[in-house]
């Protein structure tokens, strides 16, 4: 490894290079999960695809490891690292809509708020993550669970092409006709094959949706019945069940304040008559308190918020929301009522489950639910001190797991490739890794070798 020469790199790019000597370094090195305090050797603020090319070539020539950052939302800290060069592509955030074909070109540094705003005038949308500040690049290459998952699948399903910078610093055009194996790989391969500077997505109808939260008194049987109802409902209905003592509402009845409740977030895109019937069904479940469901624009589902915090998280796929699973999942919530802790069940099925597991790298189509547990902490030290307890918690819940999702990985799960992919998919990913990145340059995310 040669001495890092910021001036040499700076002379070849239009962006800026920041090192520890620069006052901007401390701010730019941060990621959203503050349990990480990365100390990269430099942050390269790329302003163009050409900057990405030159930075990769410089790192390769000087034997510097690097990692890619778009918005820094990886809960597992994949967006940075110690003694690495961070290639920051946040400036590559263009969104170009091809109205006739309904194809959308999205820069690898864009976030979902950018995309939703650009698509609104066309009444289009792209099924995606459910927070506006989440980056397109990492989200799309992991899975992409959002408001339309049962109707339009995951974000990876909508990728039909890309521009990718490979390990040699070359621009590669990826499509069904050009490098189709790379197209397969980037749809779930988590950045192991290059830097995607631009995605081409197939958009779908957007416009007005019926969306919002319904609230219920906490009851495990109600959870199971709601989950089963949502799974078997028409694909136009999408829903996520959350269990929390701190719901997103200021209308909670006094007797239920600070109590554990079920918060069901729905998003419905379909005929009004079906929508009305389904809402009545949901209001008739045991323990129903009230709801804040209303027609809204798809873009309004993505407020331009971008929170940071010290967070522990893990996830698992399952097809059985059993009493045993719920007992373990909600144990701390029931005992402590900690408002910083939230458990979720994202309901799958519909068109999500109609795609073959071998169609792309992502491979969890058989599961009915994605279960997530996360907790925020006041400081990184508190979170790290609690991590041993979370390791034990994951050990207890792992027995219920049919797999895990890359986009919700906890730091206790980052090495469990066998949980992230079906065996045939992982075998193919490793073969493609040897073909396209035999020296493992792109190891800043999951390390598929």
C-alpha cells in the first residue's frame, strides 16, 4: 500500500478529496447509524461518473481499499470504514423520466424522496423503501421493501438496466441483452460487483393512494389474525404491523397512552369499492381503537426526513407468526414498555411471491413475512454495551428464521451469507464474483467470495 496522496487524486477529478486535516472531514465521515465512528483515510466527493472511474483506478493502482457511500443509511455500517477511501456518490442524484416508456434513470446517489418528487407529475412510482432519506443504490441492490411490495414487488424487481463501474474502473452497460449475468447479480448482490452510477427502473402507476395507520390494543391473537388477513388480501393492499409504546400519532386515547399498541400502516392502490370494503374489515378486528387512513399522494408517503441515531437492529423471514415467535420478539417491549424499541412484521405475498427465487440474486420469495426488531439508544456507547444482549436475542430468534434481508442487517448478522441467500443463489453469486471481481475490490459491503 502506497502513501495516500490527496493532491494527486484531486488533480484527476472534478470533485473534492477530504482527509483528516480538513475541517469538513468530521461531518462527511459520519453515517446514519451513530454506533459507528469510522476513520476513513479519505472521503472523495464524486461529482460525476468520471470521478468514480478515476477514484477506483487511483485506489487500485495504489492498493487502497475503498467502499461506496450514497446516503449512508446502512445499519451495518457498510457506507464507510477505517483506513479506507470512501467513494461518496451522493451528488449523482439525477432522476430522468422517460414518459413514453415509463422508464426512469436514477443516479446511484439519489434518495427515494428525490425519486418520488420527480415521478409525481407523471402519476408514476417505483416500489421502494419506506423512508424518503434512504438511498436508492443500497436499497435497490439489497431488496427494497416498501409501500407497494405486494402489488409491484421489491425495488430489485423493477431494475431493468444500469451503468456500472467495474473493478478495473471501466464503465459497463448492464441490461437483459448486455451482461445479463450482472443484471442478475446487482438485483440482490449488495454492491459486490461494481459501483452503480445509474439505474434504469421500470416505473408503475402511482398517483393517489389510500394510506395511513390503524391502531389496535396489543393482543397476540389480533396480530396473527391481521397478518393472515393481509397475506391473503388482494395484492392492492400492503401492510406493516408495528408494536410500540410510542406510535406516530397525537390522537391516542388517554387510557392507551404509553401502552403497548399495534400500529398497522397500510397503503392501498386499487378500486374505491374494494378499498372501502377492506377498510371496514380492518376496523372490525378485535381491539380496534381508531385510524388515520386517508387518500394521499404517493410522494407524501416520503417526508424529507433523514434521521440519525445509535441503533441496533436485526431481521428474519418467516411464514409462521407463532405464539413462541411473538413471545420472544415482544418480551422486552411487554416487560419494559421502552419507547425506543419497536418490533415490526412486514406482510408479503401477492406479486412479491410470484417471482422465482432463481430470477435474481435476491431469494426469499417463499416467505410470508419479514420480521424486524430495532432499538434506538441515547449514545453509541450504550448501544455497543447492549450488543451482547442483542447477540443472545438473535440466537434465540434464529430458530424461527427462514432467512434474513440484507437491507435490515444487524451487526450480529453481517457474516451470515447462508441466511441471506438460498444455496443455489449464493453459489452463483460466488461464481460471478470470481468472474467480475476476482481480487475482491468491492468488499466494503457484504463480502461474497
